[in-house]
C-alpha cells in the first residue's frame, strides 16, 4: 500500500493511545498515520464523486474507545462538523465518551488535572511526557475552536441494528463512515450469531443515516469482504493484516422504507 496523502513520516507521539487519550486494555490502537490516510482518501473521494467539500459528519458504528475518531479531530478538525460513535460494548462506549470528551476544553482540562495528579503521585517520566502532550493538544484544540465548535455524540447499539441507529442519528445526516470492524482474538461480532454476514448487515443498517454525498470506509481482516448490492466500491487496498475498502452507496433506502 502506497500512502497518497499522509506522505510525510511524522512524530505522532502526542496522539499515542494511552498517553493523553484513554486506551482499551487488550485492544490494539489503530495506527495514527493509517487513520489519517484513510480519512483523507474519504474526503478526496467525496469531493471527486459528489463535488462536496463542506465540513462533514463522521460516524463509526464499531467505535471501541473511539481513539481513531478522537485523533482525527486533532489532525483534521477543520474538515469535521460532528463526530458520532457507537458500539455494542458498554465499557467501550464509556471510554469512547471520555476520549471524545477530550475534544472539548473542559474535558481536556480535566485530563490535565488527572495526569498532573499521577505525575505528583508517581513521578514517572511517562506522566511528564503525557502532560507536555496534553498542553500541546490544548493549544491545537484552541486553534481549531476559532473556526467552529465540534459536536460529539456517543451511544450504545449493535452495528447491525438499523432501528437503534436511526433512533440516535437523524436520517441522511452522516457524510463519512470510518470503522475498524471486529476481527481477531480481541474483538469479534457480538449479538450477530444469527447473521450469515454481519458486515453486510452493518452496511444495510447504515443506509438510512447516510447523506446523499456519503463515503464509507471499512477496515477489516483479509477474510472479511465489505460488499453489498446497494454500494459500489471506490477503492480497496491491503496494508499489513488489514483490508481497507472504501464504498459509496448507489441508492438510499431512507428511514421509512
């Protein structure tokens, strides 16, 4: 896989999972550079296909701790209007709320107090580094806030539950879906044992909330294939153990259909 947009190798240590952002024990964090690349490909595809470049609403129906959503806000916040996150796991949802809370000044200030307390108590170099990163993120957040405020919304739902998703997200309001679906020993599809293809069911459940100019990016293992008759593939590539598929809907079913 060749990077098209996140070309430069940057120091992403300030955005590392477990430093300022909260981490989900036992779950590997999504690579920062890859998240940035995928998001930028979605932005360019949306502009190329639909001629749409306005700030967008970003949604992840399998958000976990919402780590990659949170870091994207710091990297590309000027292109975002709202971030929506959901997950079937109650603990993941609670942590996602804390991570997305770091996109507000009050949430980040609370995190700075937490890190400062840990530094005073344990005097670890890692806490000192985390505190420096937190202040840098606060500066970045302040700069982003001059342009517009970023809305966030987190709720608990099965990614294949169309009704639950529509109860929490207005129809036709999501511009970009970016999700890292369950695979491997640390995460698996839950509550979908009766479904032959939960990934296809998830794509079906998303149709009601997608905007007319929407793009859907799915990261999965190589065994899972993201396909659905109501979507067309924009591009697909392999990177490490992941398959990344970017799709666009070809028809919308709407909330009442």
